[in-house]
């Protein structure tokens, strides 16, 4: 029997992963929930199976607030308000309370910003004390439904970040390594306190500029509104994609691959939302998996250097802006997972990501959809296979099937599963 089952739910250009660990006791870790359709078509069926077996979600990790990772959780929590069909033991999310923690202190603020900062601290204390607000009331169609509100209405507040002394998921001196059970360890790699401070400062600036427009919204919900508007990650760089396609059309496959390998292009800086993603290593038996959210892998090179992984989940759906050669050369890994259907303006994954993984020699890339030919032509993939002997498994998902990766003793097998 496998040690780990990892299901990559079809989430279009989003992401949702379920990790089932078979140890002394069965542990279920759900990471993000993609879009509403992802939850309704796939995740809900699987969670009902888990519940029917007398199990629960032992840990729900919401890596960051991008719509393509978080929209499905709102649908899920709304379902739980009507029918608590599965229990959740623990939630990791850097929400308003986390970002307002006294651990994330800011200095060097001008007087206006300091007043906003002090006000946010006052609001945060008031919110912490007022635990009875808006619990279990009906949600009208015009009401802003947010993760924070729903957690409160479901009375799950005590489950949030409960293993973390400061109620924040971050890379700290004491909290890097979290024991889920005797045989399951999660090592936190991201975010850092500095990234969360930058996020908080951006929030203060935003309130100072825009907050009066949303005076009717509770302050904990205001934070989620800010996150939604901080980085328009649905707006992918269409012009860059078109330029990339024009270049590809002018070169044969070998020339295109060499152009990528010889390029000194500086890629776009990653968004603050993506940088604040929760990223971690999962260690279980002889398996190690690196879960990266949407982080910029350059930020964790020093933390993973020379480590060996059974599987790496590539960040941000294979975007070239989130992964580079220095990261891939710093680790030992033969198996990589990318979650995307190639939709959206960006048409992920980027060719650069595939080439840099392939050049590691004899690697396996698993994608939970068929590769979008607008993004990467089949001839280029065939040329890469000849040069580097790498293997691409691009899975054809449908309304009832998902890509599942089974890990045992560090080895990875894939299969089509139906719910």
C-alpha cells in the first residue's frame, strides 16, 4: 500500500491538493480549494467519502488569498453552515488577526500612517474580544461573504493557527518545524516576518487611501477586500505571452530551447500576495514533498539547498517568474507537479519552467490537465524528451476523474481516479 496519496483536483488555472497519509492513523491535509466549480464538481465528492469513512480534515491550509486558490473554500464553508458533513481539526491561514498581531510591529511611520496603524491595533483588539459577533446568522445575497466571517460563523476560530504561539504561520526561530503526528512533520519555509510586515504596511497605506469607501464593511472583512485588490493576479501579462508566441513561431524547436537556456532575461518581480504564500516541506516515512503555494522559489533557495525531495509542487502553475535554474540546481528531485489547464491570458506553464526542469535529466513532470499547445508546442516537448530523456505526464481530466500521485519510499506512481 502507498504511504501517501496526493490528489491534484482539476482547478482550471487554479489549485487544490489533497494529501492522504497512511501511518499509524490516517491523516488528511487539504491545501487550498481552487474555484467554486472545483469544489462543487470534485472536492465535495471526495470530502463526503472521507467523512463516510469516519475521517475528518485534519489540517486545512489556505496558502494565500488569491481567488484561484481560495474561492472554493467560501463555497465549502457555506455548505458547512447548512450541513456540517465533515469536521475540520485545524486551519492554517494568515488572516486579518494574524496580520494584525503584535508580533508584526512596524516602525518608521509618519504621523498619518501611525494613526492608521494605532487604529488597526485597536480594531484588532476589539475584534479579538468580540467573539459573539455575527455568528450563525443568515447571509444575504448582498452581504460580502469572506473566509474570516465564515470561520467565525462556523465557530472555528479556535482551530486557526492553533499550533503557532503568535497565531501566525511564518518562518520563525521556534516554529519552523511542526509535528502533526509522531511520524508526520511539516517544516515551514514561507512567509517570513519581513514579507508579512510589508503586507501589513501595504494594508495601512490602502486603508489610508481607500478605507473611507468601505465604511460599511467590518474591518476583518476589509483586510480580505484589500488582499483581493492588492495584486490582480487574474490579469496575466498578455503582451508578454503574445511576444513569446511570436518568438516561438520564428524558431525551430532546438533553437527555441537554446534561446531559453542562453537567455539573461530578468523576469517580473513576484507579487506581495504570492510572496506571502505558506510554503512547507512535508516529511513522512521515507517521503519528502515540497509544497510551494505561489512563492518565488528564489526566496527559499538557502533553506532547501542540497536537500532531496520525492516530489516538488511547482509554484504559481509553472510561471517562469516563480522558479529559476538556481533553485532547481540547488535541490535533488526527479518528480515535479504543476497544477494548471493553461487557461487565462498567461497560458501557464511557461516554456522556461519546463526547460529548466527537463535539463536536470531524467525528470518527470506531472500536469493535471493536457498541456495547452498555445503555451508550448508538442514539437518542443518532443525535442526536450530527445535531449534530456525527461517524461511529461499531462493528464486528461474530465467531469469525474482526477490525477492522483501515489508515493511509497520516495517513488512516485500516477493514476486516474474517479469519485
